[in-house]
C-alpha cells in the first residue's frame, strides 16, 4: 500500500511506496489532499494489476513514473528538476526518518552543507556540478583557515563524502542522474600522524625548543598512557573525587577503549556483572542498522568501580547522567567534566577521551594480545591506527625477524 507525505517546503504531496524491493518517494504535483488521495488510490490499483499479472512494466520504463501514470507512460526521456544545491540539501534532510542518524552526525552534515554552498554556490544547479568544479572546491577549501591553520585534507574529504552521499540519494529519488562528480577527485597529501609516544618522550622533544604551538599540540595528540600511568591517574581522581560521576566516566573509557559517544549512550543494564562484560552500543560500524553492539570484558577494576557507582547512582537508565535531569550527559557536559577533573593535575596534558581509547589499544598490543581481540574490543580500527602502535612491540618484532635466521 502506498502512503502520503506532505512536503511543506514545496507545498506538494508525495507518494511513498515499495516496488521490486525498492522504496520510492515521488511528488504528486498537487497540494490538494483530495487529489493526492485519488492519485494514491489509482497507484494502489496499478500495483495490484501488476501483482495479478494483468499489467507488465516495460523494460525501458521509469518504474516510478510508469506506476504513477497508471501504466500509461513507458520509455521516454526523463526531465529532471533543476534543483539548486541548497534545495537538494533541504529535500535530503526532509527525507530522513526520525532517529535514522545521530544528532551529532546531522549537525556535522549541516556544517558540510554550509561549506559546500559557500564555495560551490547555493544557487548552483546540482545536476550541473562537474568534476572540475569539485576539484576547484578542494583547492579553495584548502586555503580556508580554522584557528590559524589550513583546513586539513581529511576534513575536505569528509565534506565531499557527504556530497556524494546526498548525490546518490538524489539519483535513487529520481531528482538527479549519473555518476557523482566527486568520483576521481584528488586531495592534497598530508603527513601521517605521529606514532604514539610516552609522556617522557614528548617532554624530551619539547624541551629542546624551537617548536611552534601547532607542533607541540600535535605531539600531545600522540600521547599514550602506559598502564601504570592509567592506574596513577585514576587513583588520583578517586582520591580527590571519590567513586563519583567523573571517576566512573574515566574508568569506563580507560578500561574499555570505548568512544566518547559510546560511553555517553551506555545504559546501566548494559553491564552484566555475572558474565563479566559490558555491552557497547555502536553507531559507526553498521550501515544497515542504526545501532550495533559489541561486548568488552570487564577488568576487575572497572567491575568494582561500576558496582560501587551504581549504588550511588542518582537514578534513571543511563550509566553517566546529569543528576538533575537523569538524561545522558551531553558531549559538552562530558568535555567540561573531563577538563575540570584533570585541571591542575599532572594529567591536564591529556587532551581528550581519545587518549584513553588509543592507550587501551596500545597497552594491549604491548602485552602481545592477539590483534583480533583488540579489534573486537575496540569495534573498528584502521590499518593506519595499528601502524601507530606497532613500534610498541620491539620484542615481538625482533623475535619474528630472528625466526628467519634459525635453523
């Protein structure tokens, strides 16, 4: 059965229906509810005739147009709407079902739309975008500044990945055609991120002087904490804060390697103390599912910490919540809590949650833990990330290479 959806921006009703395993959303070109209902009724009749074998869809027909025309339109050249880039983005956002994407993802896409419209022109006809125009976008966007630094190639690539996603959506919806102009674009080369370094190594490099603020910041971004340092940091926080919200938050991320977003969406029931595991709710691994899951084994420290924390928990469903609203901590609340907790301590150099995540991976690698276990616990790792901590395995590397010389 087809359904109706009113688009307030265009003033038209849209028919939504499935055919041959594909979902269609087509404008009925009318703002009259009576006319739209009539069109949907005729569409249902046409679908019924096809199911009964009394009507056949021509091979060269546009299926959506054929069904909406009651089987009268067959093969013909399709006339596409001249959608501006701005209008294309609006239609895409309007089409997203509620809850289909994280708020942070939607916010990121809107930021990308803003930059794309600024450089490519919000009134530019989307269908007329060329590979040359997209390559020009890369060049001009590379000259933009953020906090005094040029925009990085990774940022530009993310913006154009968003454009490709919207383009492919437009093709599926019948408002665009052809291959995305993003295909084949060339990006500026970048330096690979530094291998992970200990605090002592970073401080030694900085002590020689001659580094810019940007270079110093890059060094601290490569910091990893050894397991003894993790223990010292958590012990210091526990002494000053007790088993409280900030301590539970830091212990959680330190002993699971979970991303900040995963920690913030965690629920109390995700902890299974009898089985000794915690369920991590992912949003990045699966394209088919809004949420996917992985399990991480609990350390004795985390098990003890969370058991005591839940006895003091203010209430609600979430592991880490605002004590007044009982809703999960926001990204900004978690960031402020992180910085406040470590401010004035020797650990204030830790720049964010990501340090705990890659320290988790690095320490496991240094212990010789099977890479498959590390990947399973972290949920996803790139090969570049693995290369960043392989230098922490000198004994394993030496044993492997010496194996070539043994009889």
